[in-house]
C-alpha cells in the first residue's frame, strides 16, 4: 500500500504579507506613480496573490494612501525647542539623503498628482499627516496657514534640490540654502 503524501501547507503570516505588499507598492508608486503602477506588478514583486490587496487594503487607492502613512519627520520636531524649529526643519530636509531604492514620497507624489483618483488622497495626506500635525506644534493664530506655507516650501525645495537638481540649491550651496531657509521657516514659526 502506498502512502499518500499530503501537500505541505504554508504558514500564513498576514503581517509579513501586508508588509511585502506595502514595500512593493512604495517602490512601484515611486517609480511609476499611481496610474503607472499596476496591481499585478505590485503583487508579483511582493510574491503574493492579487486578491490579497483587497483583503488587506480594500483597493489600490487605499494601498496607495497607506504607502504614505509612515512615521513622519514631524514626530521628531515635537522635542525641538520652539526657537530652534526653523533650523531643525531646514536641516532635516536639506540634509535628507535621496533614497537609492524604495520609497521616495516626493517622487511618488509628483508622479501621481495628475491622477483624479488619488488627488483627494494626496491632499488628505498632506493636510492630515503634515499640515495639521505641524500646526499643532506651532500653535497660535493662523497655525494651519503657517504650517501649510512651511510644508509647501518643503515640497518645493525638496523637488528643486533632489528631483530637478537646481544648481543654486545643489550640495555645493547646501550650507547657504539651509541658513537662508531656516530664517524663513523660523519667521513663520514665530509669527502669530
């Protein structure tokens, strides 16, 4: 009598599977933007079945939004004394290292901003994860407008330096740019 060998069952690890999907999505959205990145490609690169996107995230749009739900730099700013906030913010963004691979939120945002499907999500991420959190640190009158101005500067400066490679903002001029920009940020911090 021959023995029937049972197929070995793979142990499911939903946390690891979810993490693989997020990592693959972050890379795809950075390289191709929302519309250019396909679920098949994201799932293939994560080594998982496409149906798991629906199970863990609900939709491609929800997966996209969650790629931006990372512990943001603003958490680090909460411990910075108010009079040093301009320098700390400028220092963080001017000295930010360009990711060699993986997720680059600025690039993913730029490559996805034209998509009608995710514009509202991008706006929500910018407002809730950045502007509202920074406004809470700033406090006082017009905190949301001051925070929005700082975040807009960050997006513009990060894009100009890292993505476009504007010469006047290159690494050669890093110290000057950091110094000038920190004064602008601090003025917004101090204005009430």
